[in-house]
C-alpha cells in the first residue's frame, strides 16, 4: 500500500486516493528536436529498481500534482515536495 | 538402468524399483569458460530459446544463466492462461504460433505440460463490446485464427455459477469464445523445456547472476557472472522484470517500465468453473486449476514497482469483481496472493530481435501476456541468435519501431488488457 | 463409526451446564458451549473426519487449529454456508451442520480409497511423465473430478460484513503470554495499543499448558490480564481476530469474527496501520516422520494437551507419546492427570537428554529411549505401534499417539514483508531474520520456549517502544513457576521404515519418498521441491509439513537447513472469505450508476437505458415497441420535424483567465487564439504520440472565458489532462480549469423545426438564422432561466443545444417534449443520434478512431499544416510512420450488395476469401433511411487516395462489395444545418 502525505493539503493519502503520473523531470522538448530525441521523450524512462523520482496527484483530495522520491522495491517514500520546490533527497540521489 | 523417456510404461517399471531409476531432469553443470551462445534468463522464454537453438539450429555450446531457480520469475507466478485471439495480424501470427507449438509441446518435450484447452471466454457486456467482438471475430477469421461469438443462453450454460440475474451490475449479452484457449501447468513448461534442452547439451546454470558485460567495439566478448567470466560469441536476453537493468549493463536503454501484476488463488474446491473467463468491464479473469483452486487476476498496479508481492487495494478490486460475477464464490476463501514484475512497453507488445549491441539479441516487453507466448518467443530469439537476423514474424516487434512510432497497440485496438 | 464418549468428567473451559446439538454427516451429536467442532467431534468419538487429497487415506484430527492439514469440513450455521473449514477453526454453534468434504459414499467408507492400490504409480510428478498420449484432454476431466474440497452452494447468506479502518501506535499480534505481557507493560505509556488474538479467548497456550504465574494458574492469570487491559482506555483488545497480512508502509489486514450461539453472524475486515508491531504469534508444533504416521488417532502432542485441558476431551483411551523433545513428557503428564492410560513415551533421544523423564517414571509411565517407531497398525484408527530400540522391538497397544518433533515459529507476517527467516540450529527452528523497522519479536515466535524468558523479553520490548515516548509507564514482570517446554529440537530424520509409508504433507499426500524422488530428479531448489511434489500447497499451506520436508531435502542433498531455506511466505496467514473482502460491493454498489438529472422524464417516456458511464436512453418505447422501429421514427423526427436529445453527459470544462485561449490551443489541433466571443469551433486533441485522444467543440464565451466540450466518455479524463499540464508543465500560465459537466444539463433540439421549438421557450435573444448562425453560442434566458444555447450540429440538421443549470433540467425537458401544436417533438435516443451523425459522416472518437489514428488519417491534415505553433502531439505527426503507406485513413463506404456491419474487414486487393490479408475495417455502419443504402465509415489503408474504388468487405459471411466514397452521405453542402 502506497502512502503519501500530500505536500499541498497535508493529508496522508493511500494509493486509492492518488493517481500515479510516471517519472518526474522529463523535459518536454521543442518541436524542432530530432526524431530520436522526441521518441526518447515519448518512450524512454529510467525505470530504476530502487530510488525513483516520480509524479503523483492527490486526485481524491486537493487535486494537486507533486513530486515524490520512492523506492520501487520497498515502496518507501523518501521525500515529497511541491513542483515549485527543490528536494534535498532528490538532489542527493542525482 | 536409468530410464530417460517418460511414459506410463516407464513409470510402471520404475515403480517396481521404488522409483530409484529416475535420472535428474537436468544436470547441474559448472559453467565452462566459453560458449557459442549465452542466454541470460532461465524463465520460459530463455529455456525455450535454448531448446530451439539446440534443436533447430544445431548449436550445441549453449549456456543458460539463471540468477535464481529456473522458472522462478513470471513463468512460475502467472495465471497460466493461453489464447491467441489477438487482433493485429502480426500479434495474431506470433501468439497463434505459440499456441500451436504448445498444442504439441507435451509430446515434443516428452513432458506433460497439461495443456487444457477448455475455452477462453471474453464476456460481452454492452452493444459497443458486441461490435468490438464482431470486429475481432472477423479479423481473427481473416488471420486464420479460431473464435466465435456465443449468446447469453450459451454463456449461462457454460457458467452455471455466473450471475445472470437482474441484480448483476454488468449485464452479459454474450461472450467471445476461443475454444483453443485455456490453461497450462506453468512450472511444467519451464521444467519440460529445461529437461529437453539439457538432453540436447545445453548447460543450465542456476544461481548464477550476470553482473556485467565485457565489450569490444559494439560487441559483447564475455559475460561476467557470480560464477566467473564466460566468453561467448552471441548473447540472448530474456529477463522479464530485469530487462532495464541488464540492458543498462550492456549499454543501451529500453522503452519500458516495470510494474507489479498480481494474482491470487482460492482454496481448492470441486470443479465449478470449466473455462477461463475474463470480464472487460472489470479486467478481472478467473479460471480453476486442475487441483481445484480458483486462480484470479486483474489489472496491473499502475505505479512502477519491482516489489513482486501483492497489495490489498488490487486484491479488493479483483475479488469484489469475482464475487459480483459469481456470487456463490463469496463463500470461497482466498488462500494466497502474490505479484510478479512485468515489463510494460508503451504499445503493450513485445520487443524482439537486435539491440544496439551487435551480438546481443533480446526478448522482452511481453507485459502481462508473456506466458502464453513462450514457445514463439523462444523460437524468435533462437532464430536471431543462430542467424544474426530477425525472424520475419518478429520484424514488426523490433526495438526500432519506437523511432518511427509504428507501434502495435493491441490494447488500444481491443480495449482490453492482455 | 463407533461412538463412545471421550468427554472427560471434568476440566476444560467448556460450559458443561449447557448442551449444544449439531450434526455431522447427518448424525445428531452434541457438545457444549466453548467447544470447537474439532473438540466436539473428538468428544463424540468421531475418528475419521475426511480423506486425503490423492490417496484418499482416512484422516482424523491432527491439530487443534489452523495448522490442521486433515479435518476439512463443510459447515452450515444459522448465518451461512462454508464449503471448507478446518474443524478446529469452527466454534460449535447450536443447530450447526457439518459434512466431510472428501470421500464417497462417505469419509469412512470411501471407494476412492482403492486408488492406494496403485499408489506406486502416483508418486510426485507422475502426471508430468504420463497422460501425454493421445492428449491430456482425455484424462483431465477424470482427474479434475477427483480434486477439491467442498463446493460453493447457492444459499442465502445472512452473514454481515463490514470493513473498518484504524490507526494505532502499537499492534500486538497474538494474545498469548508474550502478547499479554507486552500489552501490560505498555499501560501508562500513553500509546494506543491494539492487540489481536485469533482465538475466542486470550491466553494462548496458557489455556492448556500447566503453569503458575504470580501464584495463579495460567488461564486465571490470562483472565486477570484481560481484565486489566480492558480497563485501560488506551488498549483495544480484539479476540477471534486474525492478522492475515502485513503490507508495506505499516499496513495490516485483520479479520474479526463475531459469534453467537448459532454461528458466525458478522465478519469485520480491518485495515489497520500501526507504528510499532509486536510479533507474539507463538509456534506451531512439528510432526515426526515414521511409517504410517497418518492414521486417525495420531495427532500433535500439543493438541492432546489442548484437547484435555481446554476442552475436557480425551483424545484416546490409551495414549502413547512419540517425541524428540521434552514437551512430550508434558503431554504424558497431562494425559496421566486426566486419568487416561499411558502406554509409553517413546523418545528418540537418550535417557540423559530427557529433562522431564524422571517425573514420568515416578508416575509409572514407561519411557523408551533411543527409540523410533518403525510401524503402526490399525484400520480405521490406530491400534498398535511398533517401537524399535537398539536391542529390542516392542509392540505397544494404543489408540492414540501424541507426536512432537519440535516447534516452528509463526514467522509468516514478517515473511509477508520480505523478511527471510533464518535457521537457528540451537533450537532447530526458523526464526524471524531482519524484521522491518519498528517491528519487535517476542516469545515463541523467536523460539523462546521458557515462559520467564518470554516475560523478560516482553518487558524489554515494551521498554524499547516506551523509550520513544519518554519512557512513561513501567514494566510488569510476572513470577513464573512452570514446567518449561524444554529446549526445542532439531528436526529428526528417521532411520527405520520405508520412506514410501511416511507422510510429510498429510493433506496432499506427499511422502518422504516423494521428496527423495524430487531430490533425485534435481528438483532441489526449495520452490522446485514444493511445486514438483505439491508439498505445503494445501489449505494448511504447510504449517506442519514444510520444515519436516525441507529438513529431509537438506539431509538428502547434504546441505544445511540454512542453505535450503524456506519457500516464500505469502498472505493471507489464514484464508479469508472472498465475500468478506468484497463486502457490500455487489450490484449497484459494485459500481454506482450515474443517472441524468432528467432520468425521471426519460423513464416516463419509457426510455430503454444503456450504461455508457451514464445511464443514457438508447431508444424510447414511447416511440415504438421495437428498437429498430423506434430508431427509425426517432431519425425521421430529426430529419423531418424536430427531435429532442438529452446531451447532458457531454463534457463541459470552463477554462478561464487571460491565457485561456493560448492554453487551449496547446491541446487542440486547431488554433483557438483566433476564436472570437460567441463563436464555436470543432477540433480534435491528441496525446503526445500524435494519436487522437478526444474531439469536440470549444466555445468562446468572452475573451477570457472558454468552454470546452469533450466527449461524454472522456469528460473527466480531459479535465484531468488539462489540469495536469497546467500544473506540471505550464504553471505560469494564467488559467483556471473548472469541470462543470454535472452542473449543467444540455438538451439538443434538432430538425427543421428546431428554431420554432426553441422559440416556444421564449429566449431573450434573437435566434434568427442571420442573428444566430451555425457554430455560434449565446448566453441568455431560455424558458425563464439563464441558459447557454449553442448552435452546433451532430446530426446534419439545424440544431440548438440548450444548457441550463441541472436543477432546471427536468422541467426544461418536460416543457420541450410537451410543446403543443404541430411541432410534435419526439425524444431521440443515442442509437438514432449516432446513426444520424453517421449519415453526416461525423467522427465518433473511439469508434471511428483507434490507438493509431492521427488527425492526418481523418482528413485534418490541412488544419495541422496551417498551425505554426506547437501543440500536444504535433511533433509525432512528423515521425516516419505518420505518413506511411500502411496508414489507415477514414473514408465512407456504400454497400453495393448486402449490408455493412461494424467490424467488417476490408480484404486486400485481389482477395475474395478468408483467411487473407486485410487493409482496414468498418468503424461505423447502418442502413441509412436518408440515403436509402447501407452505409458505413471505415479506416482503410491509403483510403484518401482510393475514392470510388470497389472493395470486398468481410462481415462474417460471404464478402460483400462496397464502394469507397466521401464520408459525408447526407447534405454534403451543409444547406440544412445552415438553414
């Protein structure tokens, strides 16, 4: 059971109340990029076994999207932060 | 005297000796320092690859490396369903090849895989699904694959425990039936291929993890394992759930994400369900094993996960759907639930064939449908490993399709998970 | 079956003042409140409860609880039917009926038992080696028929179910001495503690083990603890409650049963979170291997003590004990004190190792050391055992044998969290290894057999937990005077007798010889062993058999138990009824139905509803009694006078703010920056891969106020899609998104008389063709309420879509439908509506598009080419496949012979028979009354360049000929919708 405290509304949400948005920090390229760069954007994800930065939405609550650092094996949440913020944990991982 | 052929006669003869004469189903060799082909992954696809490579292509110096025990990944965790009622001709071709190979596999391997072609029923709940079913039926007939649409009364006869009453939330107008669909004893597929491959000289090395690749230019020259370095000419990879990590080791990326697919069984009961049933309204499927347990599964857990374990929200969704469909199954008991790690590709179709590493060939991305494709997946990878080229049937499934966006999106065409 | 009373004259926790009547296999029997079905059957002398899975061997009670592999029964109580339960799990209820679930005609006389004659052929994995010819399907039905326990029955269930959610500071799993002592020591800490005990009363083993704690008997001490804890406001105690699963992030699933005299009336499934977890789950006894160790009358040693002390039942007249550890002597003492005859204690160890042997000797109980049982005899029940010592073979008459091979801690819950148990060779047990954070392990589960040590442990754990709370509260250290269970025992391997007569897994009939065979054949990974032999795969999940089996495998393969390891522990710990998990999610509660605010009005018109996410009228019986006739009338109404269609489910998303137009333009293929107030534009939107996701109109209400109308099916998804991009990609854009689909009801008036009908509603704005042309929108008052009226068309006729606040919906619709005079508005259902749009060649996303269709494929290439700026999905339209000759493009089809059907396949050129290659399919089809032909839309490869070509379409029978045409079949010059 995934359990995340929404950084906007402050509520602890279970996975039933959340929507997963996939990997975070995938930059949307400009129209002018090469086919390769564009299809990388479309299809390629890091898919790590372990620490993963990702997007979640408090969809049954306040409706806000936020970022999370999660372990994809243990489902431990290492950090949660708003889009406009910077994560300590995420920087350490990077 | 060691009896090598399996038969009723052999069983009877051995019984007289207290079954002391059975040899090991496969050897436990130490890895040699060099092979022609190294296959990474001892699941169904890897084992089938080894078998076909040895049988059809005469390659004898083959090592199959498995980091745990053979058949211990998704081969040993899936819901054992097989069918080939796929829409796109390229998918239909590959899955129907798999089913045809399965149909003869027990005799080919001399190992009973207990293929039970009890019929696969995709329920039809509304007019739109009826139109989809009609389309599917036409397409299958054009592709030369069997299928039929049965009406409500026939469904009622086939599924006596199914709720056809007015209180049912999802009415049933009929079902799409593929009679050749059914179930297989999953472990037997791994063991049967392993035994047959072993007899053709393949070295099956368990508890041997690949830890790196040694490359020269864009070719792998040797594989580093927990049992030491193995030199090889070509490498095949069939490691569902670990594909991203292995590809990274070899220096390239794959367009896939790893998710948990859950499955669960009830306690064994007397035969109450003689077919495999899936409801598109819920994505939930049910069949009953030969031993009597109901095997149930549903949709993926939508977030990426390597956890390989079950999780209660999905269990609740699946089981409430089962009880909604079969109210009397509410009396049964959930005995065990688990999860497997599956590789999901954007178009839910496999990735087969060459990779950016010249002598490394891949078989991955089967998503939730890998078990039913094992013989074909093995045949395709064996072809690549033997010839260095891609089998015509595997052409549409190359890694290059993502550059041109020529996807084979069965899910989008069918509206149903595999 | 012989019935002779086995109830002891005194003892146990049963209420002897009352008698409960129940039935077993049709025989009327009686027991007492406090009995389990198992103890009541034993008291009535029922030896054979069922039959084993493969060989149909007679099976009697082996364990007293969930660990029992044998006693599967079907039970009906006052509240429901259970097809398969272990007798020890069932608390006896008044009027309860129970049946053996295996054996025909009965469990006692089972003709299926004849299968034992060929048991030599039926060893592990025999089915992999045979039944291949001619095919498995010949054999499968016969083999399946022999499997399974019980069968569900269509009976009325009165059993209530509810689910509860809770969060506690501490969850204590197990209410035996370890759990109770920990809970007691947490009193005063300020922590909220939840203690779950799976038995109906607290105390665990104290209820049947002889012990003196603080000067009281164990059960009295447990009762006083229960009272103390019940008085503590921070402690919650639930009995008859099993923690069935442990999940990540401190989640647990528990099942609580509520009983009364007639059975289980309610089950509650708890979803509990706890910060700290105390695992005090105790141990389960292990059997010993010896020939014919499965006869009725042979049972676990602890079960014998429990039957005597908790239920006042003698498991046998004359009891023998077979043990490899000291606990066997406790059984001998208990049986002796209960007045039973003790035939012997057979100890595999030497006399010096046996701690409690002197006590037994003092009581005159014969003790045989360095001894093994080499045979047992007895048909329906054990009659004799044959004991072998170095110098002697002794045959001993007995009708009961208590067996103890040591103990296996219940490490399951830690296993659920991925904690691998580790083998402790000193006590011969797998104990929890690295447990998750804030988990604590106390007592038997870590193989602590000594009660004083357990209490000390409990105190220490409570101290650790309290430390996080500033150490509030104080430890409680009970004084203990008890005969300990001894030191445990490593699994003993038998050295006499045939392995093909030694049962490891009683339920699945896995014998020692099967494990030998598996080892011989190379199935030496523990998971391979399990799967090959089916060891531990029964309903007991190998609670008693697993360690015995794997120790045998370890010995056979010269490995240690650590090297062999255990199989994976999976939830649930005990099986959960599917109905309890499903709870109330049945019928309409499984997925709530969504009704229009106007639902009642449609019902009055005898609408036939279909579930399209909303319950929508498909057609109206008020128009005609038969669907085709009604649909034809509804279509004619729209074409000839006026039809009324409820379009309320169409999505409505208000997009406001200075950047609204710019924002929307990034989603739609069309440029919306140029959309003026009161104007409406149709467009499609894509996902990033270039595939069409949705279509619909966008209306400009004012410069900073737009209304997007996605399709009904995508209303929520599109709103979420907008919101996600706004938040995650373009947070600086000044725009707000409000999904208002359900706030408004939209009624479409379509047909040549639509304007006249709208005029009846007295709009406060000019609706003339000049003042209010096609593809415009007005805000104003209609029918006395504020409304938005869009002049758009899905049917090809003059059409107004009137939207009002949902609360006015029914009155608006009724007013429109009852318009007097010559208008005769007719309600139009979805089917007619979709056929009307097909005649006009309008796209229906999801039907006429699939997971590959791009705007280029539906003839919007010109619009795409005109766009200078970026929009979602645009870049993908330049990838190679977007312009490939394989692409399927949307065209019209007219049938030349026969009728088109949705899903018909377009055969490749030159082919007239299937199977053959195809190049597209019919996406929509109907007979068009307006055109007088069978028409359709189709996605066909290179369709846009093939106008006029005749193709063969396979719709199930003989392929029909169709001509590719313009998709607009009706009024191609748009005169009618602009009238």
